[in-house]
C-alpha cells in the first residue's frame, strides 16, 4: 500500500517564511533555511517552497534562498512562485528542486504545462490550484489568491492534468489558516475528477484533521500544512504515530 505523505509548506515573502489566514494578514515566522532543515530531520516526507509574492510582484523567484534550502535538506522539494516559462522550470530545477509547481503561469499560458511535461516528465510538473467558493461555485484564483479568474476549478484542474501535470496541490482559500479541517467537499470533487496524486492543502488544525482526511478520502495522497507545524502545535512524529495507530500507512 502506498504511504500517505506529510508535507510542511514554506510560504516565503521577502526571504522569510510567513503565514496568514485566508491568504491575508501575513505574519513573520522564521528563516526558510532553518525551518527546512528542521523538517528534513524530523520526519517530513517532502517540502513545498512557495515564493508567494513572485507572481503578484511580476518578478522571478528568489533563487539564492532556494539554493540554500535545497542544499540543506534530504527530502523531495517542490518549488513554486513566478513560474511563467520553461526557462523558469529549468532555473528552479538547477537550484535543486525535484518538482516545480505552477499556478498563475499556467493560467496565463496553459501550454506551459505541456511544454514542461514534455521536457522534464509529468512527475516534475505540479499544478497548484488556489480555489475559493464564489456564489456556490468553485473558482480558480491567481496571483496568490488575489485575482478571481472566473474559471470553474474542477474543469480547470482536469485540463491541467490532461496537458501533463503529474500532481495536483489543491489549496482551499476558504479553509486556509482557519484550522477547522481540510475542505473535504472540494477535495472529493477533485479526487473523483483526476487520476494523478492529489495533495490536500488548507485547514489543518490538529492531528484528527489528518486522520479524518485520509479515512474519509482514501484517494488523497498527501496532507500539506504550514502553521500547525511552524508553531509546534503538532509534531510530525506524533502525527505519523497517530495515523499509524489508525491503520493509515505512513513512513515512520
């Protein structure tokens, strides 16, 4: 049986890890290099690094900090933020990333997914979808959750996978930082629409939320969280121990 992955997320702004609620009100947390090292040594299965203002600022991702993070860790690293061209994929991979996450860049040019998958393989291309309910419809947002694209989210994600995205990170803006549990309804719809791995992001507040996620939606491959790990509210070792007790396969 394939083990479920536990993935801390580093949202990086101006070279520091930050965290907010519903993508707003960002507070300083720590150095990305220091946090990445800690997670690599304490049971994280993978790490996600988002330069969260690269797209909205219209600039390229901070590669100096990324190189430092990549040198520090010994687990797979997914990187996103300001990825608009195949050259951006190349640059980030050369800095030490294993997978590249694309969001706003794919919205502007969906063919970017196809081009990158053709060059680097589907397993390297991650579609990160920031999704929020608008009048009862799941809508895709761009530029770090700032801009409603008007696109219906499930169809958009299906299109990205058909173009070559090998993994989906589903970020629920509605539950982000709220700590009341993952967005089960939204995740269920995505899991039933695609056959590639789906990573749940947004809403984790305690160990039980991960247990509920994997028991309710066995198709979900991984749980991603930020603040509960950053502020030591949940340790990855305790989380994995509890999942193991609930017969949810994890790498101990």
